[in-house]
């Protein structure tokens, strides 16, 4: 595989990944601190989800620049972004309806499935990618990014749990594990991208 050709940072996947993950982190922090309500958080998350479009395009452009157009990677990127968008919409819709309307248990069960099903979709998309990707280097990078996301969930989740035990922070809902995992994956990808760029200099 050829090393990445030089492309402007503002057009690179690393830039759009950092912008997307940073936006999600800021919105999550504002929500946890009570600075914004659920409706505002949903609107902001929907806006942040729009950043996945230039991210997807930049990833394809980067693969073409390296002369490495992996069909498995293209399918993974498209599938993961569709699942992530469905997750954000489902999560925002479920929370907004639950907090603003009196709903029956059956409807609440259906609402709980709205963001949960896209998570299953993310797992399926990742499994399909690892099965279909023939480039061992690209598969290795995906595994490392996924481990970065897992490390973020385990590390931050455990630390937050201890803070809760000592009554230092409010309780965090379990569904925050998905945004934390996504942040871990995104920052791991960004770190690997910057490391590769540094080695190429």
C-alpha cells in the first residue's frame, strides 16, 4: 500500500472526524451539565449528524488519493453512517416523546427500540466489514479503532461509576456508552491518521 498523498487537512477524514466527535462531546457535556434541555440537544445532535456527509466524502477521496478503493471500506462507511444517523434520530425522538407525552408501556417499549436497533445495525456493519476486508492493514486499523472505542467505554464508564459511588457526579444513563464508544473510535482514528502523517514526513 502506498503512503497517503498530501491533502489539505481541512479536506481530510481526520478533520471531519475531529469536528464530528468534538461536536458530540460538547453537546453531551452541555446535556450532562443541564445547560441544554432534551429538545435542544436533539436539534444539536441532528445538526452534528449532518457532518457525516462530508466525512463520508472525505474518506472516499482519501482512499482514491492513496489508490486504495476498498469496496468493503466504502460499504462500511456508508452503512455505519446510516446506522449512526438512525441512532441519533431514534434517540432524540424517543427521549422527546417520552418527556413530553403520557405514553403506554407498549409505546415506551417501541420507543426504546428506536435507538437500540441501529446499534445492532452498527455491530452487523462492523462484523461484515471485518469479514469482507481483504487488506490486512485496513482490517488491523479497524480493529485498533474499535479497541480504542472499547477502551473509552470501559475506562470512562468505570471512572464515572466510581465518581457516582462517591456522590461526586449525577447518574449517567447506559445509552451514553454508544456516544462514548464513537468518540473513542473517532479519536483513535484521528491519532492513527496523524501518526501516519508524521511518519511520512
